[in-house]
C-alpha cells in the first residue's frame, strides 16, 4: 500500500469544478446527436391497471422485454454516458477519419509493395500484416459513452407484441395493452404502456399419458410433487419446471438415454369458464424400419453401472511404451500415462459410481465436481458406453494439472516518507504424497523505515531501514475430514478438507522485538458452491515481546495499562468458527450478496480447568499461565455483509457493513491482544485515514504516539463503480465508521463506547478512485478526504467545510491509497 498526504486542495477543486462544468454544459444539449425529425427517448413506464390480478406478473420481467430503453443512468440518476457521447463532434470526427484513413492507406500500399518484393525473392516469406486505422479521439469518446436512444414507432409495436406474448404465457389470455406517448418541448419523448389483465386461465385438470407401464408407475409415484396443481393460474414456466422435474427423476433412476424433448403437453382451453385442461405425455423413441420404411417405437431402458475406466493423460504421447501406475479389477480400471503417480484411494473417494447401481445423472455430476475440486486435474471428461443387458461403462478421461509451482512477489511501500519493500516466496505442491495432499510454504519478509514510537518529532527519521519482518508459514491440506470422516454423511461430501497451519514470524523494530509462533488444525466444509464453513477447534499462538528501555519508560510515564497489556508476552489458545456465503458472480448486471461471520474464543477452557484444579496464580499479574506464559482470555465476533447491485454491463454499487466486538475476559481483562484488536483506516477500510490512525471514539492524540486499536468496530462503505474506458474504471465512494473501547480508560476517556454519543463518534470519508483493470489483476488508486473527523481537538468542528483553511490542512488532508484488487 502506498499512502501519500497531499497538502494542497487546488488540484482537487479544479478537478471537481471541471467535471461539474462539463456535466452542466452537456446537459443543455442533451439532444445534440438526435435528428430534427426524431425524439430522444427519456422515459418508459408500464402501468398495470388492475393490480389485484397481477400477483404472478413481475414488473422486472416486463421491463426486460422492452425493445427500447432510455439511456442508462449512473448512481446519481445522471445520463452521464449520453452526456459523454454528446461531447463528441461528428463533423470533426468524419474529417479526421478521412485524414487518418489516407495515411493508413498510404502506409498499407508500401506494405503491400514490400510484401510483393519479398515474395519474389522468397516464396515462404511471412507477410507483414496490413495496418488498421486507429480510432480518432471523438470515436474513443463515443465508445466510452452511449449513443442517444431515438424513439421508434416500429419497436413500440413490437414491444407490445412481446408484452402480449409474455402475459399469454402467464395465463392472461385476454389481456389488453394500449400505449401512449408524450412529447416534451426539448425534443424528448416519454412512452407509457397500460395493461388490462382481465381474468386469468386456471388449471382444471392434469392427466398423464405414457404407453410404458414402468415409466407410468414412476409418474404416479411423484405426482404429489408436481408443479401443475388443479386450481392454479396457468403458467408456461410451470410447464418447463414440470418437464425438467420428470426428466431429472428419470435420468436419476437408470434411464440414461432419456431426453426431456420426449415430454409433450396437449392443452385444451375453455374461454367461457376460463379453464385449461392439460395432458402430459411421454413418447417413445422412434426408429425407421428399413423394410417397410415406417417408424418403429423403442421402449425406454433402465441401465446399470457395470465398470469404470479411468484414463490419466494422453496415450498417444507414449507410442506403445509401458503404461504407468495401472490398476485393473472387476470394477475399476485405472491407466496412467503420466509420470505423476496417484493413489487409487484418490479415485475411490471421488468417484461415486457403484457396481450394479442404476445410472444417476446426479452421481455423474457429483463425480465430476469432486474430481475437479481436487485441484489435480485441469480437465475432466465423463462419457458412457452402453452394453448388452442394459449395462453401462463409465469412461473418465483426466488431464493433469501442474503439480508444483514456485512464485515470487515484490512490493514497494511508501507511508508518509517512510519507505520500504516487502517480498514473498511461495512454493505449492498439489499432490505431495500422491493422494491429493497439498502443501503451501510461504516465506515473507519486509524492510521498512518506521518512525520510532519514542520519537517526539518526525525530523529524526532514518534514511535506512530500521524495521524488519521475516517469517515462514506452511499450510498442509488433506482431502478428507480427519478424525470425523465417518460421522453422518461427511464421507460423501464433495471436496472435504482438513487443514494444518503453522507460522513463525519475527518483527524487529528499534522500540520492540516481537516473535509469534502459531499452530492450528481444522476442517473446511464446502456445503455447496456458495456456502463454506471453517471449523478450527485448535489454535495455539505464542507471542513473545521484548520492549526497549526507552519505550518501556515512555509507557510507564503515561501509566498506559491498555498499551502495556497489548505489548505483553501471552499465549492464545482456543478455536475459531466461521460461516461464509458468497453469492458473487462475474456478471455486473445481476445483484449478489456476500456474508461472513466469525466467532473466536480463547483461554476459556484453560481458565476453567486451572480454576477447578486450584492452580496458583502469578502474584504480579493475578493471572494463570500456560507453558510459563500468561495466556489471553477473550471472545470475539465479527460480521461482514456486502450487497452488490448491478446497474449495467460494467457499473455496480456496493453496500458494505462490517461490525465486530472483542470482549477481554478474566485472565487478561485489560485489553485484547494487539493482533486480535480492531483498527480503522487503510486502503480497505476508511480510506481517508492511514491504517491504525483513527479512534478510539473521539479520542484526540496530539502526539500521535501509538497505533490506535479498540475492542469494538463498526464500519460502512458505499462505492459506485463505473467504466471510463476499456481498461480504466472509476469509483466514487463514501466510508464511515470508527473503533471504540469496551471499558473506561482514563487516558482515552472519549474512546469508550456509549450508545448516546456513538453517532457523534462516526468518522466519514469520501473520495474518487481509478482502477486499471488488466483482467489478471487490478491496480487501484483511491484519493480520499476526511469529511467528518471526530479525532481532532474538542474546540474544533468535526466537519471539514466548517473549519478554516489551516485546520483543514492539519486535520482533513487528502490521502492517496495505492493497492492491488478491489477493496471489497
């Protein structure tokens, strides 16, 4: 992260003024590119006149059927894309196109001559490709914007037919649709569609017709779950659902060759009684009889799985060389053409076909997902061969992924003249013991210039790195639930994971030296594509801190027990539980939800055990120890909720709320451990403040000595993302929130959480961001300014525009955050 403090407002003021001027100017000529005898479509409205009958009608579906929609608007309800398009001048564009095309044609003529000469000398000469005319500035401007939507009477009538067809499919056979237009004085037009639904058609009877007794009996057994119910409003969507339901049932009960196109519906309507009679039929396969040239019915067959053939790699590469790692028995046959070995249990645990079982499409899909989720194979293909006696052979073809990977990263940092760099080396093996076990080893280090906490001024900053951080960590993943695999149906879960982690980290600063050793064990449950549970019943972390004598003297002079407790040796022994729902997808137009909650508890079992066994407390700290070190005792919970609202192809609004609370308990009740405390600020939090520079509450730290940490955190973010060009995205954002202390601290009396004053402690920051989207990664720059700053002297107003220029420069300076990826 790179944070730069900007002292002057002139650039920001000019930037805002320029944009306001451009929008105001373009708004006066909104119909600039609309021909004189045409109208710009401003608004389209759909009215359902009798809403009491429209319970099954979706207004959103109706608007999606419109063949003409007004120009899209941004989050400020501005037609900014149209205004941007209007900044272009078509006459100038045409003139520049002619000039550029002439230059391009001349250049291409030379290329053609050169290619011809080269071919005479060498018939195999590679031709130089011809040049394509580059877009002129006005064309690029038009591509960034959006052309005006011009009213079309033809599309209006076609839209009416589309709406009529939709209503018919929803059971409103007698609906009436009228339209009206309203022309405005400024060359714009509004369209209004009025819909009279009339009475819908209801299902009177549903009958099933199938010539085969076996399938007919199946239909009778599942009739109670039908989407077609007598008395319901007729809806073609329910016909589709019913067809899919029957198809899924039959293909999951052995009917491998069954196709839903064999299901048909006969519909008989009675307009007098407003009823519909439906006959659902299943026809047999048809085969041409070559003798009499007629169609012959074939019965539907149920197939059973008889064998599974697994082929790993491409056999053509081996040219009859002996196959590797081959296993063949009465059911499984595994042939490996790759030098990578795989234990047979990898396939037995991931392939769910059983010998003699009826074919099930869901089992084939589950097997595919399970094999892909192992991470061992790039491609998985499952096909079937039919045999006599209604038997199936499953053929599974696998293409292996790269088993090992080594990556190096290097990042620079700049934090208010405090420079440094961070590096990381990662080694990953995805098949360590040939059974799908994964190992990730990371080595991270950083060297930075840091302002000493014991310095009173910034003038004495060293020009050499004085802070180093170094540490390896490992993650080992087993493709099963260790110890609990046989509980319930856990053995049938797709992608079961047991995770072991370990880390050792050293942080060396002139003020203190910190060592952190951590071990954890847990399980990862992938309930489905969007839902994941993390359960870590064991987490042990040992933190050893050595404080310099000057720093110790400073803490003692302030008599700051909260900071002193944060810098004590301690052990964290407990567990972590988290639930994550991730409904995000790659399409901007759709809305999606993300939710994650985490609960962590440490020290509780140890404390109760020591109290029951009457363990002697340390007389100096009045607390128990573990492994000779005082252990932390706390409970902590967090919630992260995000809603992504898609506006258009590349525009989106994100709403985010993050909240958390940590409660120190009896064995270390003064404060949460430093690494478990909450902080605000930074490139992914309140971007108008540096990380750990805000709070707690309205506390003002004139010396700015220590990192600001707390026990409670509330944070909200609102961000609107929109495209500027093909590779550049823009964003407007507002961040708000703060951190607080649970208990009263005499040195931070304004830092305690109080319901009556919490709203006044909320900090607000706002700004604008640019994102370079290179597809494989996103480079982000966010410029933010504090709009409301509670952490300033009491005599000053907390709002930026109600302060003098000097105070704005001191307490409301903009900050530029540079980061990788979206903030959330």
